[in-house]
């Protein structure tokens, strides 16, 4: 998996190696800037795949030979020798448990290790985590709209972006709350329940009852075999009389298809009703075959609609099932499940809820697996510390500024058990505790101070990978799915709603102690706490314009971000560059001092 990366990661790796910086300790964090689908949350997914990738991370001899052919000819041979020895044995991964609800700007995966390896992890982790989390989130939204009792089936294999996308969609839709998939390979690989009905092509392939072979079916309780086509044909007459539908309007090829399928699957018979006409053909033909099976001791398992006004038709079908159940004295008939498909979207589910329906199962394909409302989660992977020194990205686009330093993430819960805030803390910050009053500021409202008292405080990150091995047992896929549903259920209604939710508050590091804006983060660049001075002194320097401590190599500079986001530092002593301090600042122009 090591070659699964962007080319520039390898050129940067060579740059670090050539400068002797490749083994500097570094840390990066993975997060997204905005919650997807205009909601407030996402569901973290892809962690297990990322860990499997790390465990197998190495360049084979063939990989190295290929890299020799594509990297510039000036690349030293010793670098390729080094790549051949590279692995993830010195990498540590901390993350939220897979299936957890996560929020914008909050790191949900953290990577520590040698700078070169941390850099090479970026692309592959983003690839494995971003789409997984997006699909899991999309599935979770469908689950929230459908409610806990509706059966949801993922049917996106034929609409997905290739086989890899299809398999990922099946897996992460299941984590997000879907019950089953039509994807047989996903069922085999991941243990996801598989299910399906029949297609129009099967029904269209029959033209008459004479084509049905074999024709007989043994009663469930034993006895002589019964000619099922003849029994179904006789019952069709009675069903049509009940429904006041002319028997000659029913399609006999459709009846033959239903009978043939029932003989093949007497315990699992289900009908697709809309190949010709639901009311005049599909529904009476299905009822006739289902009643015939009932006389032999079997029970039909459902019907599917794939076109038209699904909510209205479901109610009409339920009325027919109730009428047949009462007339033929078959009590279970009125509870036959009704499934629907046909380009189902979030809007479709909202319409079903608004209009009322008798739908029991929904198949979702394209609008689930391709995520058309937002095709990418937009995850980013940003360096936050090198050689013990926090670093950050500054740019004119404030949204793209990063928050420096290795962070511990805490989730604060209220008395009702709802999470109401995520709090980031640097290593030297005091830990929040339950019942403690906290004066905080949140991203987006950093000029406002408020006080909160959490009932529960939960550290979010677990260490999953260390010394080249997964160091914490990973849950099974059903366990991840269950965790996702619990996490979603804990959200307050204001944060869980899908349209115009209340923004989820995030408190950045040090916002409990200082006035905080993206522009006054510069003092976090200082390498060690001992060099920063007291809290009061730090605040004084922030207020004065980000001056460094007296006597430091940069104490004479008042620092500012370089316009355009290009970071550099004037007159940095060579010994500091060699020590690996990241270059992030330039002096404020004299005219602006």
C-alpha cells in the first residue's frame, strides 16, 4: 500500500531525507472543515482499513524499481535504499472509535512518528477515511429520516464508482445504519446480510403458464404434490372478483413468472408488482400466488414497487392485502411487507413521512453510494508539530488556517446525556473534569466568553497503532454499526436534525485562558513551555503583537502571516534550521509596525 500516494509526497520525502530531517519527530491531524450535507455532524469510518494499511506499509523491490524510473535522475541511490527499509514501526495512531459522531474542525485521527513517514501517510489515510466517513454519514442521514423500524437496503452496486467504490459503499452504508445490501461480494467479505427481490427482466421473460416447469409443489406438511399454476389460476378468478378487476386484464406472463418463482422459493416468495400495471395485474397476480402458497402451508414474504407514486400505491396495496386477508381468512396477509425503490433520496423519505405510507422496506442506490448532495467530505491532513515545536498554516483564507500543537480531544455532556461541546486541549493545559465550571470560547465566537459545567467528560481519542502493530482490539462490523447508532441517538435534537441544525460548539486549545483569534496563535510556535513564560506574560505578549520572549533568536521580530499564505522567516540562524524548527513567519513590514 505504500505506493498508494501522491507523487509530491515522494518528492517531499526526498527533500526531508536529503536535508537530514526525515527522522525528526512529527505529528499530523486529520479533520474536515465543514460538516457534510449542510448538517452538523459526520460519522467517522475507515479506521480499520487505515490500520490495516499501516501494518502492511512498505515499499517492495518492484515499488522501489518503479520509483527509480519516475523520480528525477538526480535522486540519490541511497534514498531508494532507504525507502526499501521503510515501514510504520515507529508510527503511533490515535483516533476516535470507528462509528463515532464527529464534528467540523475537531481532529478525529492523529498520526505521530518520523517526519518523512508521517508525510507519506497523508494521501492514503485521506483516501481510506474520507469516502468511508462520507458514505457512513449519508447512510446515517437516511436512517434518521426513515426511523428505527424501517428496513433499509443498500442497492447501489450498479451505480457506484467502480467495484472498489461499490464495496466501500456497502460496508460503510451498513455502519451508517442500513440493514442489508444487494452486493453479494460485500456480504461474503464483510458478513453484511444480503437480500434482494426479483427484476422486471425475470417477469418479462415469461409469456404464459405453459412455460412454468416444474409445475408441482409439495405441501409444507407433506402429502401429494399440487399443480401450483392451476391452483393460482383458480384463485386469481376469486381475487379479481373481490378487487372488481377483469381477469382478462391481468398479464398471464406475469402470473407465470410469479408461479415459477414461488415453486423455486416457496418460503421466500415475493413479487415485483409494477412490470405492467400494479392495480390491474401485478397486485391480483401476486395475491393469487400468495394465497395458493398459503393453502400449501407457505407464507409470502413481500412485494416491491419500483415506479410511480410509491407512498400512495403502498396505501392502496395495504388496503388490498387487508381485504384479501379478511375475505380469505388469512390474518397474516394484511401484514405482508411492502418494499420500494426507484431513485430514492432524502426528499423521498421526507415525502413518505409527510404523506403517510405503508412502506416497510426501502432500497436506496445512487443517492446513497454516490453522495450527489456532496461528493467529498473534504478531509484534510495537517502537520501540527515538528521536533517538539507546534506549527500552523496561515493564509488569507481564514477557514484554511490550522490550529497548532498536538491536541487531546474531550467531549462534554450535559445532564441529559447529550454531547454539547468538543474541547481541544494542549498537553500542558489542565484537564477538564465533570462538575467543573469552565470559562470557554468557541470557534466562530472567539470574542465571547461563556461558562459551562459538564456532567460527563469523555476523552475521545484511543491509541490504536503502536510499534508497527494494532494495539487495541478492533470491534466487529456489527459492533461498529451499533456504536454509530448509539452515538447518533445521544445527539441533541438541535444537532441531530438534518436541516438548519444548531452549530455544534468546538472550543480550541487555550481558549479557556486567553483572548483567542486565528491571528494571535503565533506564540504557540515557541518550542517549549519553559521558553514561553507565565500565562500572564504570554497574554501580555499576545496583546502587544506576538513578540517572542527576550533573548530568543526571534525576539526582535514582530511576526505576521505572509500575504497569500506563503510562509517564510527572515534571517533565521542556520543552526535553528538544522535543528528542524519549522519556518512559518516573516517580520511585520516597518510601515505597519
